[in-house]
């Protein structure tokens, strides 16, 4: 291993790296080889207390700064992040196993976009003035206080920034707990923010398993919880947050539909299906894993898809040519292999892939099942791996009903050349994030999030401000006050 992957210390609290080796050790495994590349320690109750105290102590002074001052720090951090894109991308690849070809354009860059966008927005946050005859009401946009961010393992840098940037722009402080599987990247985000001038205590990172997350979520001094994770974890965290009536953002899982009509451009539709199923080895929450293809073009679509998958370069994620890497962990690989077995046992047709690669690391082949029916397990449950289920349909009303027949509602996509149909279908989707003739774009300017079991609230865009601030209204009487007695 030539690149230093062992962090300076496990946690970042009150502006500095902090270690406490009495916490449970967490080994960081490079998914491409199975080697241990670093060890961090879960936060002890004393460290969690320290993080909460410093975040609380720092909040009032941070909120008292002007938006311009806060924004300047975030934008400075964005600049540093862009400058260090190579090193941060290498670290992201070691943390997650995702190919450098992806991490160099999608992780630190996306984190920097969020810091830049919300850094720019910080100075524009205002209340409003409401005239009521000669009296008036003004509103103040105030921070929520102390926010906790809890991340999944697929986009550790991006998630740390997507939560941190809007929270900090609004004058909140944050304690971020990365997934235990990918603990390295968020520490770099904290380090860079402080290098950019962030006051100590405003953004802290503590490591740990679910129990550390649970300790943060249940602490009465925490005002908001933003989770990116699975639906079962979301249910637990949402319920725990409700005890103290905390604000929440829940970015959870999905089983999103991608509908390809008979008039679609097949090459573009195949590109959409590849991006929506195999990018990051399929470990993307918004993936369009139920691919509904019109019967008239199904075989043509499958033929082109199989041919295009031949072009996947599977291998060492650090090689610039590699376009498909390993699964994040052995555990996740085995979960996905279990689903592949179920797909075969329930009668789906295996078009390609379906096996583990005979090499070190947690590699699976990109896998496509055709002739999938709506009730099969692989069409109902989130797999979170490189497994595409192709279903066929004949009629728009029929496919819309089937597409929406799921507990999830994160994303959805449609490929067609018919303009009216494209917008009609997008309007009919029960999903928070939709795509027309594209898939999985996630620009910071656009709201991102789910409906139904896929989540509550939105990340990114102006809308995120609503989820990291609250409005106080102040009634101002200009004349005498009448009372009944
Ligand atoms: P998990 O739900 O297993 O974990 C998410 C985070 O929550 C982890 O940091 C985990 O800690 C923590 N956690 C677990 N239990 C608790 C608890 N009781 N209280 C507080 N925190 C807890 O998800 P994965 O990490 O396995 O990520 C995959 C899932 O995330 C998929 O379902 C995917 O769809 C979803 N996801 C959603 C996205 C979105 O934006 N909608 C984006 C990316 C992923 P630890 O793991 O360390 O124990």
C-alpha cells in the first residue's frame, strides 16, 4: 500500500483529531483486495459527550456570524477540496472500492459543489416582512441548533458534505457519524473545513457502529437528525427522533422503476440502464433497478445491453481504465449473491453475469435478469448491488400502475421520444426524483429525496435550507393594544 490510509486519529472533535483507543476497534478493509488498510476506534460515551458539548458550545457564536462570513469559509473549503481532488479521490477509492475513474469526478467534486452552493447561499438567507395595516410581522430564519448527520457507506465524502454544507450555512453545528464500513473520508472533510477557517466545534466527526448513531439520535441536546441509510434503520432513527420531537431528514433506500417505451433511442436507454444499475457497482440508492422495457423492443434492448456490458473494465479500481469495481464489503457481496440465487430459483432468466469473480476482493459480475415478474423477490426488494431486473410491458397505464406498486418512492426514469408522454409519466411517478431520457443525475441545484418509505425531506437545492432552519415570526404592534377588560 503506497498511499497513507491510516488517519491521524479516529475522530475530529472541537477542531482537532482525537483518539481514544479504548473504543471498539473498527478495521477498514480495502474492498479490492480484502486487506486491512486502517483501524479506527468507535467513540466511547465520554467522546460522544465531548463532541456534543463542543458542538453545543460553538453553535451560538457560529450562528452570530454573518451569512457572508460563514459562506466564505464554506467556499474556501470547496476550493481546497477541488485542489486536493486527486488525493481525496484515492482515499474514497480505498474507503469504498469504487473505481478512481468514478471517484475523481463524482465524490470530492460533488462535496465541493455542495460547499460552494450553500456557501453562496448563506448570505442570502433572510426572513420576510408581512404588512398588516399599520402593524406588521417579520420573520427571522433561525438555525435549528445541533444537527447530527449519519451516513451510509456508498458516498462517504459526498454524504458528509451534502449534510454539513446546508447545516453550517444556516448557522447550525454538526456531529457527523460515518458508516463503520467507510470511516476515512469524512475526517478529511472536517480537516479541510477547519483549514478553511471553521471555528472549532462547528463540524465534528465521531466513528462508531449503529449504537453510536443511536446515542446521538436520542440525546436531548440534539435538535435534528439527517440519516442516509436503509429503510429499516430509517424507521428506527425516525421513531427515536420523534421521542424528543426532533427535526429529521431521511434519505433511504429504493427500488426505482425505469420505463423504456418502444419509441426510445435504444442506445440512450441502454446508457441510462447501465448508469442506473452498474455505476458504483450498483450501490446507489436511486438506482433504476426495475427496468420495464416495451415488449416490441425487449430483445433488441437486451442484445445491446449484453454487448455494451462486454465493454465493462472490471479490475483494480486504481487503474484509470477500470470502470467497474468490487462491492464495498464481503457482507454486501454475499447479500447480493443471495439475491442472485433467489432470482434464479424464482424463475427469472439470467441474461449475463450472476457470479463472483475468481480473484481477491469482493467482485461480482454485472448481472442482468430478464423475464422478471412483479412479484419476484428481485423485483420487490432493494438489492444494492449490480443486479438489473428487466420486466416487459405493453401499455402505458399498465406499466405506470406496476411502476408505482412499491413501498419505495425514491427515484424513477422514463425513456421516450414522445414529449407529452414523457411529462405525463414523470407527473404520474410516485417518486421524489425523476429523470426524462437520463438517469441518476444529482446536481446540487436540484432537490434530491424520496416519497413513501424512501424518505422525508430533501437534500440539495434551496429546499434543503427549509430542512436546516426554522422560521420565527414576530408580531409588531404600532399603536395601543385593546383588551376586553
Ligand atoms: P444502514 O441503514 O445499515 O446504515 C446507515 C447508517 O446508520 C450507518 O452509519 C449505520 O451505522 C447507522 N445506524 C444503524 N443503526 C442505527 C441506529 N439504530 N441509530 C442510528 N444510526 C444507526 O445503511 P447502509 O450503510 O447499509 O447503506 C445502504 C442503505 O443506504 C441502502 O438501503 C441505500 O438505499 C441507502 N442509501 C440511501 C441514499 C439516499 O440518499 N436516499 C443514498 C445512499 C444509500 P453502522 O453501519 O456503522 O452500524
